[in-house]
C-alpha cells in the first residue's frame, strides 16, 4: 500500500530469476502491451502471432520490448540495452508481477471463468481458511484508494472496498498502514512475492496469504479470547472431526472412489481448561448415547479440567434436537443429578442454577 498521489503507475508483471547458479539475479518481464494496447503474457503469445501484435511496449515505462519465445529459457520480454526502466530492478519486478497476476486472477474469478480460492489465516493461530474470491467482490483495480492510502490491488463489491491485497517483497505492511486499513474497515491479505503465494489447489489456483489483517479469528481462537470470563458455557462441538483438506468449491464428480481424510477439530474445552484461572467456572456439553457415553462425559471433568458437564443422550428420539423438550444429566466433581424431561427453558434454568452453586463455592 502506498501514499495516495495524483498520478498512479501502470502495473506490470515480471519474474526475477537467476540465469545460472551463483549468478546475479536478472529480470524476466512476463507482461507487455501489444500494438493495440492490450496486455499480453509472454507465455500466451504464440510465435505465429508475434509480428501481428508487435511492437510491444513496457507496462511501466512505455519503452519498446523484445519478445523472447525460445524453448531454453522462460518466455519473457526484454528491454533494449541501456534501459533505465525501474522494472529492471528485481524487487520492483517481483512486486509488479504479483500485482498483475492478482488482477488477472480477479478478472477470471469475477467472470466465472475460473475458481480462485483465498487462503486467509486466523490472526491468532494462523490456520488457513478457504474463501471463494468470487464471493468477496465483483471487480478489482490496481492502486485502489483506501482512505489516504492506495492498496496494491483492491477488490470492490458494488463499488465499495471489500478486500485489499498487499504484496510483500522487502518489507511487510507497517503499523501505520494496518491502522489505516482497520479504520476503513477493509481486511487485507499480505502475500510474500519472494515465496510460494500462488499454487494449484486441484480445482483451481489458491492464493496463500503470509498474513491476514482485519479478519475475525477462527471459532476456537474466538472462544479462547473469552478465557477471562467468570463463567464459560460451551456448546457441544458441531463436529469432532473435519476434512484434512478444505476446498472452497464443489469437487467435480468422477467414476473413481474418493477417500476423505479426517483430522480432529480443535478442542476448545481442553484449551480453556488448561488456561483456566482460580474461581472460574467452565461448563461443557456432551452429546452421546447410553451409559458408556455418560461414563465418557464423567471423564471430561478431569481430562478437560471443567467444572460441569451437561450430558445429552442423543440415543433417544423423544428429547433433544428434534424435540421441544430435553432431559440431561448434570455431572460435577461432587455430585451427579438427572434433570427430568421438561421444556428446554426449564432445563436451561436448571443448568444456570448449578452454575450459581459452583460460583458460590459448591463442588
């Protein structure tokens, strides 16, 4: 992100790579403008179209470029000898290359031509969470204004800023810029252009964030952020396992078998129990079946260091999820009692009465 000025600059894409092992880095420009002013990527330029689309010019400085479409080195455009274009500096080239790639990906995603997945990170635990780029906005601009600053690439939703992409080469987004983004209410993904920020996700490209700014924490981290509360009541987990790999879109149907690997979900109750403080009351809920399930809920008192476990028997069809009534067992270290079948608000009051007893020193 840069200070807003009257004159922006044209984006360009380039790649900085070593020509031979041990040699200084050179710049391979991937993008140029053709005679009609359209952007063209060297990898998409057919040799037979070279003359028809020439002359080619630099997106940054407007100087003539020569296309190199051989098979030995990566396809690229080159400045004439003696050029002083800033794109001959590797850091500048990497930065502008990433911007152009992002703009191209946004255009494809918003046109429905390609699914692009954003791998944002939880600001606390840094777990990745996939998001469909097409669901974030409908347009993207280079050097888009966010208050007094300009984002490297700004995603818009109905004309309003929705997401900023910031490209890191030599330095990260500083605290002042973070504050400006926060004040504008615009989340941002910081991408490390010197590393692997774009990869093939199987059903489309994935944009991997090095850092996420302004995103809400994941549910486990959001719960842990409330660890200083006097009473924490935790609902039973929506799921005990989750797919090891997540995809933002629909997996294409094939005739082949598909194996889905599952990994345990984050155990929020255990984490809160490990960080608990004196006088705090932790309440966990457990949904299982029969006496064996109840025995496992009793073990939660010590395994997860909680004060009260509310056991729901999901093996019965007359109570619980699909009923207006419920029946639970309240399990503490010093007692265990069944709250007989009753309307759910009555069950809730019984749970809070038990919490009050524990706060008063019971258990």
